[in-house]
C-alpha cells in the first residue's frame, strides 16, 4: 500500500525525498521503498559525499526530465549502482555514455531511446544475460535488421516494446529475427508519425507470429489496418492471447470470430476504429458486437480513442 501511495505522488518526489531525509517520524519502510526507486533529481539534493551511500540502495533508476542535458549528469558518472535491476531513460535526450555504464549483465528491465550517437545495437545488447523487459525507441538510424538480429539473442525477454522512427514504412520481413524470442508474453509495435508496419502475405504473418506461442498481450499500433489475415495468423499462433490493441483500424469482417473462435482467452480489446463493410448493420456483425460488449471485452465509445483509454472502441454508425 505504501508503494502504491508513493506512486500517486510521483510528481512531488523531490519533496518526498527531502522529507525522508529530515523528518524524524518518517516511516523507515516508506523511506526504503522510496530510495529503492530513485532518480538523479533525488541524488541532486544530497551532498556529494552522501550520494554513493544512497546509490547503493537503488533497485531502479528513472530519468525522464526532458530539459536535463547530458552535461547536467556529469557529477553522477562516478557513482556505482550495485543493486540496480531497472533503468529507464528518455525520451528526449540521448545519454548513451552514462546508460552504457549502468548496463550490468544482471539488469532485468531497460527503457531507452536510441539516438544518432548509438549506432551499434550488437555491442549495446551483447552484455545482457537475464533481461526480461525491454522498451526501445530507435531514432535517426535505418539499421533495423541489425537491431533485430541483436534482440533475437535476448532469449530471456518476456516484454518487448519497439518504437521505430523512420521516413519509410517497415515490413514484416525486417522483423523476422524477433521470432527467436519464444518467451515473449507482451509484444508492442508502437507507431510513429513517419512510419507504419506494412501488411505482409498471410504466410509471412503466420510465420512471424508462430514464434510467439506464449504471447498474452499484443499491441499492433504500427499497422495501418489490422487485416483479417493478420488476426487469423495471431489467433492461430497465440492461443493464450488475453489483450489485443491497435490505435488504427480493425477489419470488420473478422469481428464475429473474436469472442468464441479466434481468441478464446481474450479479455481486453482496444481499437481506434472499425473498417466497416457496405452494410455494417448486418445481423452477424450486430450479434458479435453485442457479445463482446456484454462480456466486457469491448465497450462502445465515440470520438477519438487515445492509447491511454481503457477497454473501448469507436464503432461505425449503423
């Protein structure tokens, strides 16, 4: 409960860190939890001689201050974080040198934005042996094949989120190396303004998703339209899927198969819109729609659907 409360107070964390240092009645449990999940902003309130002592307690390190330049972090380059398991940097600045220093073989989670100064994904990922969660944003590089070739070696991954900023569309064939990640439970392809994931042949899509037999959650935000063939490929390969999301369009012709046949374990469906046929008020469509709404899988909503929305979809007018 204490950890959950501290999470709600995220935007006042500097004040919380200060309070944990000076308040005699501050709970030692709350203090321990707070300093396990630290920030450079928290370290900045300490005297330089005290920083290493608190850095030893960090289990996770988050740095999301947009206007923090790499030069501002120079005082912390000499610190060691021996207990660190999770690192989150971004999204605006590229802190490649400092992040490389923090990357230990035993790291379990990394969220990072690759900029122009990070051009060797092979070297970057080679040191990981136990990582389970990885979210990467690739900017200013076209070495997608090289990155995927590096990622496929991270066989312990259970969560993978990719956001690729390119001035062209991305093909399924460029991501085929990711099929080696058979332990994945969550796979997300998030969209950028300049690139989308192109549709592939049904055979290619089936071959791709066959690599993820343990997948529970899938986000296909990069797809322009989630086609019938794509959903069938996912449904046949990922029988345990419980959550499916996309911020673009879902082909309506597949809708009747979702509740019963295609995804027997589905609990969460979020789409930006539904690509309707000429007669969206057919009995088959209305029956499937009602099944999903009544089961709680899908809720009807109007207006633009944001990625942070809960289970909801924008449906076509009858």
